[in-house]
């Protein structure tokens, strides 16, 4: 039943996308082509900007790269202390709660800053945009690439923790590359939208930050979805959440080893939402490309 409902959700989303394509027509495809061309032709520039911002953060601190490992580790330990010890959460599917939680948190600590910081992707480079002709559509990718470095640092810590506990790498861990790619695509797509909207209304970032705090508990990450076994409609809504698809994928690679097939309907929903967001973001980028300097 769940699969049919998610398939229906996917069908409705595709229909809305086709309507958008029909209304925009050629403009949408031109916008997507413009954004893709600009990003792929400026790959080295994206890398250079992301590298500069990572080094800028390190340069301001005496301990440097240490904080790229320490800061997310402290956050994870804080959540574990509150939810694991104080609230005494039980094991989930015979998996220690801390292990189960950290497998989801490592993904959340990547996606959240991509989305929140991505709202300022254009605005924080306003001086550069106003003084020279600059490929603005590459800026969301620079934010995601920067956070991908921090994500890699935290993943190293997670691997070490799991190996110490006897959870050794397997062929299923290769699936993390796919789900990481999903997180990157989704983050870039939604950041393309929010970064433009934030130029039109500065309240966008505050709104997005508030929504992300809510999504931490609604995804869910700190508690199992099985708590809502009696409320099927709410479970379906949560499973349609693109972030949950990535979080569940990370946990599957680490613990469940079910593969991609059981998540096929969630995958369709995920890619439908991601492609739709990318199309909308491309249209916004292309429409306002000559107006960003005036909006600053």
C-alpha cells in the first residue's frame, strides 16, 4: 500500500513538473542548459573558491583543521548524551542507539549547512558580483563542495568509531558514494532556489533555518520511524522527505544491507523532487542573472 501511495505522489509531482515545462516551454530548457554549461565550464573555479573558503576558516584558527573534526564530533556527542544517556533511548533494530544515531547525523551535518549557508551563497559574494562579470550560478556548488570536505572529515571519524566497535567495512559501504551523490545533487538544487530567493527577500535564510530545525526531528534522525506504525499517513509523508531517503540510505549501507530495491519508490520521489527543484532554480538563476548587482 505504501508503495502505491508513494508512486501516486511521484505521479502528481511529475505532472506538476510537466505543467511547468509546458508553461515555461523553451525558457526552462534554455535555463537548465545555461546553468549546466556555466557550472561544467567553471569546475576549476568552483574548486578554487571552495578551497579558498575552507583555508580561510582554517587560517582564522590556531588549531586549524582540527576543528573540522572536533566541532561535528562534539555535536554528535551532545546529541548522544541528551538522547542516549539522559533520555535513555533503547537500541533500534538491535543496533546500539549511538551507532544508529550517528549514521544519520553524519548525513544531517552535511545537508543542513549546505542548505542554510547556501541561502547566502550569492549575497556573501556581492562585492565580487558587482565589480565584474561573474558566473553566479556556480556559487551554490561552491558551498556544497566546501561542506563536502567537512563531511569527509566526519566520515573518517565515523569509520574509526564503527571499526573500533567491530563494525567493519563491507561491499555495501560503497553505496555511501551513491547516497553522498544524492545529497550533493539535492543540496545544490535547493540552494539554487533559496540563494536567489534570499536576494529578493532577506528573510529567506531565517525561514530556512527555522524549517531545518524542525526537519531535524521530522526527518526523523533522533528517533526511529517505527514509532508511527499506527499512523501510516504520517509515515508516508516522512518517507517522501528527500532528506530521509539519504539518511535511510546511509543507515542501510552501514547496518541493514538491503540494497537499493526496497527504496525504489522513495528514490523516485527523491529524484522527482530534486530535478524539479533544479529546474526551478535554473529558471530563477537565468531570469535574474543580470539583476543580482541591482539586488545587492
